[in-house]
C-alpha cells in the first residue's frame, strides 16, 4: 500500500479498534439477555422442500409409538445410525417423510433423502447429496467426490440427517462419502465461553455501558458430522450394514383391520349410500394385510369400476395365498384393470427405464416404438406422455422423483411390471447381473425386447454371437461396461423388425455394417460411445425419428445424414470433439422439431464467410419449419444471421458465450441446469450491443431463465429490454456488468409498473448497480421472489428501499457479500415506519465482508448506538432465521 503512496493513518486504525471493542461488549450483553427461542436455525435450501411432499399421508394411532421412538432416537446424541424396517408396501418411507418434515430446521439443519434401490448408482447418490448442500463436485473419480462430500458432512457446525431409502443391498458408505466415525463428544458438556469472541453477531455501536457484562454458558457439543437413517424391508440387512453395532432399529408394522378398512374406503371414494360396495371394501381391505401401498393401489384400481368388477376382484383374492406377495398382486391387478392400451404400454416401458428416469427419454422411447395413437409431432407426444404419467401416478404405479422432469417407480411395482412384460411381451431384461450364456434360439425368436444394462458379460465375450435371429424384436438396449467389447458386424442381421436400438458406452472401430438392415428403425441412440471411422451408414436409416449421439466421441458428422428427412429429434449435445458439420445438412432435415447441440464446440460459419468454407450456418435452421426446441451454444456474435428464427421456438436453451468460458460460481451453474424450458445466456468477454440484436431481444418476451453478462448499451433492464416486465421470467442473473444501474427504476414515472411477477431468484455478481429497484410498482410485482444473492456490487448502498418492502414478502433467502459500499439492507424513506419492515418468510440471512455496513436499516437523525436498540428477531422475521453475519 505504501508503494502506491497510501499510508493508513494511525488515528483511523485506532478508531476502528475502539469500534471493534465496543462491538464485542455489545454482543456479550445481547447473548446474556437473549432467550433461546430467538436463535435461528437453517431450514435447508428452499428449492428441495418437495423431497418431503407427502400429500396422501395419513396418521394412524397404531404407529404413534413407533413414530415417537424414532423421534427420540433422532434427538439422542448417543445414537448415530437408525434403521427402520418392515414389509414392502407397509408405508415406511411415508412415515419417515413425515418425521423428516418435523425435524428439519429443528433437530437438524439439513435433511437429505436419497433412494438407494437394489442397484445403487454411487455417482447419482453423490450428486444428490451435493445438490442439497449446494456443492459442485469437480472431481472425476468417485473417491475424489466422496472425499469432498465427507469433508462437508463432518462439519460439526451443521447437524445433518441423511435418509437412505429403499436399501436392498449393502452400501459402501466410504465410497459415497458418508462418514461413520464415532461422535467424540456425545454428552452435552458445557464450558465457559467469553461471548465477546463469538463470531456470528457483529453490530457497530458506541457509548455502551459494559458494567453488566458476564460470562455465558454455551453448549459445547452437538452431534458431530451427520446422523444416518436407513430404510429397508430387512432388519438383517440393516444390522449387516453396521455389523450389528451402533444402530437402533425400529419396525413399522401393518395397519389394524379398522385402519385398513377406513383407508380403503377413503381412497376408493365410497359414500355412505354405497352400502354394497362398502361391504365388499371391508372384505378386500382385510385381504390387503394392512399394507398401505396395497390398499392404495387396489382402491385406486377399483375406483369408479362396476360392482361386478369388485366381486371378481374379491374372488381372485380368495383364490390367492397372499402374504408378502400382496403388493405385487395388487400391481398386476391394477394393470389388468387399465382399459387404455397406451397407458398399459407406457407403464411397462417406464418399468424398463430404471429409477429416476427422465420424462424426455420416455417421450423419445414412445416416439421410437410408435404406439401413441394419432400422434404425429414431438410436441403432441410430450403432452400425451405427461398425461399418461399423471394417470399412472394417480393409480400409484408411478411416483415423483427428486425433480419435476423425472419420475420413479418402487422396486416392488417394477418387479411386477417386468414380470408382466416377460409374460405378455416376451421381454428379456437384466440389470447389473451376470449373463453366462445367451438364451436359446426358440426364446430369442419370441422376444420383442432385449435389455441388458450394466451386465457382466465377460464369460460370453469370446462366444459373442456374430448374429442372433430375433425376428420379432422391437427393442434392443445394451448398456456396456466392458471397454474391450466390440459388437460384430453381422450382429443385427436377424433383427429386421427393430424399432429402438440403444447402445451406451460401446467402443467401435466402425459401426456394425448390419445396422443398414434395420429399415424399420425409428430410434437410434449411440450415447457415451467411442465411435471411430465413418458414420455415413446412419444415413441409410431413412425411417429414423430419433437420433442421439449425446456424449459420444465424434469428430464430424457425415454429409449422408441429409437423407434423414423424417428425423424429428437430433441430439448431438456434449460431443466435446465435434467441431465440423457439413453445410446444408441441417436444412435437409425438413421434419426436425428438436435440436440439442449444447456443450459441443461446433464451428458455425460466420455470416461474412463465403460458401467455400463448407461449414454449417445457423441460417440453415430458418428453413426448418417444424423446429420448436433448440439447445445450442454460440461462441461469437458474428455467426448470428440477420433474420433469426428464435421467435418460433417453444423451448430453448441458447448460450452465447465462448466455449471454455464456463462460469464457475455454483449458483449460476445450477441455474443452467434448472428445469426452466426457456433459457438464455449472453456472456461474451468483451460484451456486445444488445440493441443491435433485435432478433435476440424477441426472446426476452417469454424467457424463464436469463443470464446477462456485459451489455454495452443497457442501464435499466426493465425499460430497455422488456417493457412488459418479463412476465415469464423465473431466474435472473447479471454477472460482470459495469453498465447496468438497476433492474427497474420507475421513480419518476406517473403510473405503477408491473415488473417481474414470476421472478423467483435474483443473482448479481460483479455489477456496478447504484440500486436494484425503485419506484412505483403494482402489487403483483416481485411477488414470488424467494432468493436474492449479491456479491461484489461495489456501488450498492442498500438492497431495498422501505417503500418496496411490501413487494418482497415471499423472500426466503438474502445473501450479501463483498459489497464494499453497502451501509444497510433497507433504506428508510420519508415517513417510513420501521415496524413495517418485515420479511415474514425469511429463513436464511447471510451478510459477509461488508466493510461499510452499519445496520439492517438506519434511522434518520439517530446515533449509531440508537440504531441497534433491542429489537427481537421475531419482530422482523416470522420464521426462525439462520443468520451468518461477519462484517
């Protein structure tokens, strides 16, 4: 600092140290006088509350004692691992979800629920845990990712509960990153602690009387790291997982006959006047053995059905000798009672797709098989699939997954579905099993589906058939785990009726020549493959509707792909070596509706280049009249044509950014992965003039997720980019922008503006805004904003003006850091009353590295000491709030 002619003045340093001393004294007294109810607790990331949705849950008296015992074990600092077991379908998961809702934010700061199943996917489990913590796992190896997670879970300052649901095999906790070290300090010991050293509450003050200062006893120990709760059908598995030690187990029993009967009648929606049905319902409920899953599935299947169907159902139950197999029987019954063939077929396809499957993949599957009646476009197929999924959920045959763009199915339901598929569709499906030999020739001729996912085929590699005769086969799905396996060239000769071919993780020096025999093929997926040589053979498959090369090692696309005139979905995303696409290839794909090319470094032709370059041009996409979905990354502005095609897109993810300029801040990375159907990112290193790109500005009308980098000609986002107030925008991020001064400033306008009515999160990073928003707004402006995060906003003096507070009543999270000019969170205006400053939904407040910060708000004419007069947190916030303050 001296080298730039700046020497800190001793007087200033002295005054700062006096201020620090005053702060410590003030905090000491605040801690002494505070009540425990005033302290705050983190309720976890708001966006993951859906994990514990339990809409159909019913509380039963027979389970109250079990619930109480589990709650006591969770509260006991001496208990590190808890096991909950019981018959499949008895309602263990639903019960624990209710428990989780009660302990989240009270006993535990973070509650994470992960589905394990019989085939655990370590990377998926790690990813779900990391997402709940807001962590970004950069490590490639599973062990490296595990070390990162383990370090976070061992943080003694946060109490974490990890719920491992549906455990059917032992799980390697060490490989996942779950620590199992004994808690070194389980007893609630206490020690004397000087509150002046407490780091969490620092408020500037002066002239404070310290005569009443005294030491405060503070709890020393909480349960360190994380507590684990496992759910399984088998108590033996739970004990085996922990070698019989350091675990408390609890059994969830079946419902009583009275409870089962009442639940059945409720789910079947029987009225008082339906006496005959109610009499049968009581008998059927008794046969369900008190298993809620069976009761719900059976009642939903019979709801709205005739009396004869009910009577036939009861007769079938009478003939069965059912105990633990009842859930499987009820699933098969529900399937048989489905009258819609599309719904039946969709259910069986869902069962073959594994846990937490993407709805997008199901749409592609349905298009490939072609069983949706009267459906011709991808949009129609997607709408129909969403309807079918909804109906299967109503029947309790499908369930919600960890995100809205996925679905899942319970293992017992999946087993029943695969059994049905094996019997009725002659399906052969194996997952993570060992395949010693191929089925015999007679079975192969009958099969319509062969699915081998992550199977061990080492034993049969040497006699991998050169071809197999599967004359009725419609689906061949092979997910390879052997890096040395190469499929023979004649392998597909006997599969001429094939509709869907999925090859994942295969390594081919060249594609099998027999692929050209598949003249009925509608869906070809070569994902995560190493594909050397020529791909031109794909051009012979003129019936293709879906082609995916996602994640494959592809250097260029052959010109022969022009022949795929019926192609509707083309996925070349995450092809990190793909740079070359021949000119006029896209314009030949006249039926194309969806193009996915994100994270692929495609070299698009500059608009100024001549035709001699041989590169594909973005202007070709203008000729695709059916195009409605586009995912693409554009590395420079010069490749954009004058008359764009963006205005006709229904769904898009358009990123205009240098390929390697991947933004590192976790929040922005998560926004890129959000479920918003219309995403736009403008982030070129040198910025650009948005007013010269009128076609891009058209996208602002319906954009849901918007990231803005440096814009050279914009100061007010609202008035200069979308005067309609961004009616669909949910997520707004502004990064590294020195020009934008506000997202809306209507201070001098005569009439209130309607602005950002659907906005849920606002992230500002390295911006030079003078204020965020100001002026007259309608009541529905900002009414859904839950999260606001600000970092390195050097010109910002406040976050809100008091006149705007009423618009931010939905706020759950406020985070402000490294804003050197920020003095207060709220600036009081005119006759504002401090009692009107309330954030009723706030649950997380983090203020860090704010060198000029004085207080939450400043009263005009008051001394600094008067700014911090006692005001209890519940006067400002209606919820318990996690406050992380360090100025």
